[in-house]
C-alpha cells in the first residue's frame, strides 16, 4: 500500500494504519524477541532479554530524564567490562520510532544469533546500548504528538514552548555557525547551555566513564538513508575523512544488497546541513572514539517518521548487513 501524503487527513489515516498494524503484530516474535514492539514496552523487553541471557547481559540506568524516567540501557559483555567498548543509542529524537526497533533487533542478534560472525563480536567487544535516549519525548509521541522531536524540559520560553533538541545540546561548537536555534520554540533549540538537559548530560557522563575503552559510537536516527560522520560544523574535512568515507561506502553497498535500499555516506555538513552540538561530534572530538557514525535509517521521505511496521524487519536486517562491514573494519589494525 502506498500513500501520497498530500493533506493532513492523509497523515492522520497513516497514523491510524500504523496503530492498527502495531496492534495486529504485537505478539509476533522473532528469535525470541518481539522486535516490532515500538512502545514503552521496549524497556520491558530489555529486562526480559537480560534475564534470559544473564551471563552476558544486564540492564542498567544511565540516569533519569527531566520528567524522572529511567534512561535504561543494556550491557552485553562476556569480559566483565574490560574489552574495547561499543556504544549504540537510538530515539534521541522522539518521533524516530524505527531507530528503537532496529536497536532492539541489534540486541536480539547479539544475544540470540547463531551466526559465528556476530557471536565473535562479543569475544572482542563490550556493548552498551540505549534504545530510548529521549524517554520523555518518546512517551509524548505516544500520548499527544506523534511528531514530537525534542526533550520535554521547561526551557524558559516566555510563550510556554517546551523542550530542547538533545542532539544540539552537546558541547561541540554549541549553538555556533547557525547549526542550531536559540529560539526555545524551534525544533532545533540547542538548550540554555551545553548539556543543560539531563538526558544529554547523562549520556555525556556515561560515555566519559567508558571513554578509555570506547572504540565505536553509533547513533541511530531517521530518516533519509544516510551514513553520517563528523562534523556538522563546517566543510573542513576531519583528519580521518578518507577512512570514514571508504568505510561508509563499503557499508552502503552492503546495506543495499538485500532490498536495493540506497544509503549515502558523507559528513553531516556535506550531506545534510549545518548541525552543531550533536552527540556524535562531541564524542568524536571530546572522547576520541576510533569510529563515530550517525545513521539516518529508512526511508527517503515517502513515509518519513511514519514508516509502516512491515518495513521494520527489512530495515533491521539490511542494517545488520552494513554493520557487519563496519565491525570488520573496526577490527583492522589501522583503526586501533
Ligand atoms: Zn534525528
């Protein structure tokens, strides 16, 4: 089924369709986990997974959100947290629901896949995965506004606007160069200062705590089908530009094998727009992680944030195809 989104009515129809489909498939399970559950039960499924796999997996909180929700993450480690660390987050932008689902699929594969290649990652790395980096905003997209993007903090707006764009709230060229907004009503409001919002500060603190081991930072967004690397500040190529470009292109090729989905690799600035204060740029600059990528997952605008549930599984499997390429490159000597 295809929709031309030409009116508000069409968007409303699509939201209704999405709800119906979700209700239908809520009990569908894959490899022991229901990857299609997109609602707050993601937290419950994290606990379920950790309890089934308690030798390697455990959940933990990196802190609480503005409204007091836990920022629940899962740690998958066979080493007692001594190996090089990989961090994955999703849903820092509340409305980008596909990212949490793909994140859940990655967790499922790490814990349940029979593939030797995927299992070998756990012999080399410790994984830390945060499926919902913006729990207040995420809840708000389910209760009130499907298209909410920001956090839900009071931001000093004289006219009552709410929320910070958490992916503009990190301290890398914060609010410089037009890469974010100082207007509290804007969807790209950078916050009142770097790390003014607890969600961004909690991520900063946890990432800093593992920074001596952090080799790969991955942040999942949607949509647009882009494989993005630093920076969003300006067009000056980072020293590792050629490496990132070549890994990004290899991954893009792999992402397309299964369904022909076309991903494009490049810097945020070159491929999208000026964006300052992102979690990726801060991690790249402040923590010197060996590799940092931000993904914009499906699609290229047809459904946008209302990606139908029947695209979740293809999105997840094609993502894993490219992730394998990145993981192979990560293990090469030149990146160590
Ligand atoms: Zn986003």
